[in-house]
C-alpha cells in the first residue's frame, strides 16, 4: 500500500460534545479542529478526563458530536444512516483496544476472521486473508490457539491482525500498550511502525508521553481543547 501524501482522510471542524448530568450541561469537547492526512501516525495525548476517549468515539463513528462537522474519507458522517455507519466501522476503521476484546471461545484465527464475515467476504478468500495478516503479526503458528493460551502481547497482536484484516483506511488504537509490560509494549509499537511504514494511517489515543513519542505527530487534549505538539516535547 503506497502512502499518499497531503491527502486528507479525516477533517473535524468545530466539534463539540456536551452531556447533561444532574441537570447541568457538561462540555466535554470544545470546538475541536483536527485534520489527519493519509499515512500519518498521530498520537492524541491527554490525561484521564481530558476528553480523549470521547474524541476517539466520535472519530470511530461510535458516537456523534453535539455540533460541528466531521468528514471521513470524503463522507460527511452526519449524513450517513445507521447501517452506513456500521459499514464504515467495519470497513473503514480498524479498532485496537487496551483490553483486546477477543472472543474467548474462538481461536485466534476465528477472532481475526470475524470482521471479514461481517463484510461478506467469501470463505476461501477469508481464510487466505486471515493467514496473511496472522503471518504479518508473527503469529502464523498460533492460529488455532484460544486467547487464554496466548500471552498479553500475543493477544494484542491478534487484535491488531483483526483490525487490519479488512484493510481499513484508519487504525484507531485506544491505549494499545496499557495492559502490557514495557518490553511487550515496545514490540507492539514496533509493529505499529511497520504498519505505518506500509502507508497505513494510525491514530493512537494515550495518556503515556513515552508511547505518544512513537508517533510522528502529537496532538494534546486537555479539558476538551486540542493543541498541537511535537514528538520532541513528549
């Protein structure tokens, strides 16, 4: 996959997100402007309660803003139906979470295959794709293992394989090393660098400055307000 420079994949303009709590309005995101180009490796860095999880949910089309404009791959998200949004989540965005979210009774290969089933890919092609992405994450010998037979790092690599299986436009990673020790976390970040070198767009949400430092660009969020930063400042 070749990297296309200076081509926007995501644009947010004046994004606000409010919640009503106890009769009061809580302003979680405040006029967020964010642009991401194809092939970027972006970290969104912020402490707990900063609004970064809310921003991630809006980027991932899991939630909608109270106001503002969001375009993903040239599509205005507010104009899309629920079924169209489900398709976007399945094909356009690869989700990677701190807690892996693997199905415990399914093998590693079956977990990776799941989004391909939802996408309607024929069985033979699915099996080929699963083998391909499992090899990419270095787990071709663990395809038949259940999650509880794998280490934390191996489970996260299965989750990454699942995330890239549909060849999404964006990998959206939420605290991807949060449940891992330092050495295993470094191995996962090495895999992210490899995927980014192939041209994949990665948006990583983290509270960890050291992990954010792996990204090529850092955006800080504090009290729902975005500001740009440099990797060197992390």
